[in-house]
C-alpha cells in the first residue's frame, strides 16, 4: 500500500504529564533461571519467590506487581470517508454489494476472542478520524496516493471492542495526517473523547494505569511528519531510556520500512521506498530494546515480518494488516496479519508470548486463521533474517523464549 506524505508539518496535540507517580522499581533485569530443554512451548518461570528477608527492596517491589498482558495488532482502518468510490469499484469486481461504511463494531467483533486476558490493546490507526471537508492530499489522477479518514463512530467502536482492556491507538504513521494538520488534531480529540489513549503524537510516553495500581507505557515512532523520528538513534535512546526510567514496563511501536509483497524480509539497513528514507527498523528496534523497551511492535510494510529477541525484550518487526476496510490490496500475503499477546512481569521482562494469525477477506473483513499460516511465515522469516536471535513460533502460535531461557 503506497501513499504520499503531506507537505505541511502538523502542530502537536497538547499532551499533559501524568501526576507524579511513586518511584519506579529498579529496572535492572536479573538473569533468568535456565529452563529445561524441551520441545514444547516455553512456560513462564513459576519458581517460588525468594523469602522477603533475603530480597532487595527493588526486587520486592517488582515482585509485588502482577504481570500485565499486552495484545498488539497492525494496521486498522474502519472505512474511509475521503474516498467512497473504492467501494463501487470493489463491488463491480466482486459482483456483490459493498458498503463504504459498515458498522465498525461488527467489523471488530471477530477480533474479540483473540484478545482474551488482555490488559492493554495496541493498534496502529491507519488514517485520520473525523467528518466534513478536508484538504486534498493526492494530486488529480494520481494512482499511487491514498488518503484515509474513518468516521467518528470508529473511535467509539475502538474504545468498546476490547473492554475492559485499555485501548491505545498509535498515530505515528504516514496516514495520520491525511486530513491535514487540523484533521490530525481532530483525530486525537475524537479518540480521547471516546476513551482511546493516543500514542505517537510526541516524544512523551502514554501511561496506562491499571485498576490495581500498575502502569504500562507506550511510545510510538515513525519517519513521517507524525511521530518522533526513528532514524535519529541517539534521540531514540534518549526518549526510550527516559520513559523506561519512569515506566519499567514500556512498549515501543514503530511504523517504518518498505511496503508490499517484496518487503517480507527485514534488512539491517535503511529501506528506501518510493524515494523515501523509511529508516533501518533493525537498528531502531535494537536501540529501543537496549534503552529499556520490554516489547517492540512494528507495522507499516503491510505484510508479516520476522521476530527476534534482544536480551529479554521481544521485537516483532511487522504484524501486517489487521483490519483494513478500504482500498487495500488483499492478495497473498497482504491478507495475513496477526495479534501478538505478550505477558510482561514487574521488571519489564516478556515472560510469555503468543501470536494469533488473522486472515482478511475482501473487502477487508477479518477472522482468525485456523490454518496458522501466519505463525509459519513469521517463524520462517525469523530463522532466515535472525538465525542467532530468532523469535521461534510454534504451530500453536507460542513464541519460544530467548536462547538464554531454552
């Protein structure tokens, strides 16, 4: 899926620092005990905790915090009111009616079973949210430019569909400003009013308090006009380490890389697409993990990519298209995505992870994929691209832990 950038820079929506929090626990990660070498899934460490009188205060505080389950998906677009002609074209191709604006709750409903046990759900919002006139993004006659804006009802549907989990929408991407700078600000406002948290609008992490007093934070990056730039690795390390110092459980999300069927591999180099420098996602993700991110979630290529471990941090380079109801190409492998769920302990370590593959059917209706082909793709790509640090995926979707824990 290809699109052009807007020429104007958007003002950042106002962000407010959360009220002062208690001092965070020591984020130093203790070595993880080795687990038995088995062919089955890697289970979380269930060793009984050390008696309190022999545990350092910081470790005691980390042990007090329960694990949090973060489920993340790739690109989401729930209709497009900047272009309704695509529905007529698709209907003619399929020989059946296609509505440009289906009920967003109905579109999202098949994903609910894939979010079982989630405390936080993170999605990349592929487009603005709003109504009414908007500045034209694409030149007349362009065949490689797309402008996306979903109706306001989409924000309310996103807030509802994963309840009681908190929903976070990443706006650090190349479509968040498709309705112009004012549309970018309106998107953040509509999401916030609906109860969806926004990340990627600036360099500050988005904190997500849980009902029992725990906190997890999310920070989004993209090489486009919206979001902190992932190509400046020194700045990336500053932003992530500052966030991790306050929130030991930190998720970083990135929208970068080339696009399309030819972009399934993950090169350790800058990716140039349509003349744009889309950055080096490997260098970025490893820098974020080294600076304290527990989980790094990628999207942007519109296809599934590899996974790897960086220490105790899990990196998912692209979760592909999750639910893109609009003028998207749904040919193989662009129709395959996934929801990844990771359990993060009080010290910020991923102790368990699972990939649930999804499959889209024209014109963007999604379902879980019982064939598990997405797991096979990610496992194969991981072994090809990162033979030493691969995030191995079993046929049941379980992500085997890092080599240090096998």
